[in-house]
């Protein structure tokens, strides 16, 4: 069972289970203090102390941020990747690797055909450990409200120009 699995199971198992699992993950899996964890993740120290000391339950957004941070810090996924959510036609032209700051980052395809599929794919990509999501601008605002990883819209200006030129020729 991974550190993330422990956190989720603790949350479901009992009241205060998330906090117990979080203390265990910090000490045994990540070998970090709360301060070190907060510095590396950007999560507020006061929030973390209140959660760990069981003075408050984490809200859903905070729990998701903690789980995502633990996933990243424990390297529970096998590769760094950016999720590309698009139609099958767009994904056929996609390169599968890209270099970011000298580091190879894989692009993982999430083919969709509806807005609803795109939203579901974004949640799945976050669960799979994506570093970020690239998607159509029409779904970007919705996806940004649902997931905690960065979302970048595709701005297809060149393809729009090409499509307009093609239509002008056909008219």
C-alpha cells in the first residue's frame, strides 16, 4: 500500500484517521517534519498543525492538496507526465515527449469526445499523477475548479486560420 493509499484509507476508516495516517506518512514514508513538508509544498503551517494535532478536519481542497503533495514527494507514480486532453484527431498529431527545463516530460493522451468526458479525464489525470493538464479553453475554467494541478488551455490560433482559409477556398 502506498502513502497515498494510507491517507485515503485513514480518511475513510475512522474519524481522525486521516490525521493519524498523515503523521505516519510524514514520519515513516517521507521522513519529514511538518515544517519541511509545508516548505516543500506551500501548504500553510498553521493549517497542517491544526490537522495533525486533530484540532480540525481538513476540508476537501486541503486534503486533495496534501494527497497530491504526498504523491509527488513519495514518487508514487512511475514517470513525470503532462496530461493532454483532446479529441482523437488532435492526439494523432501529438509528440509523446517534451523537454522542460532540461528534464524529459512525457505527454500522456486522454482522448475525449465531449465536455463531460474532458472533465472526467482531468480528474483521472490528476489521480494518475499528472504534473498538469492541457485542454481546450472551453473546459479550462471548470477543470481548474475541480483539480489542484495546473491547467493550461490550448490556444489554436494557427489551426483556426488554416480552417478559415480552407473554408474560403471551398465557398
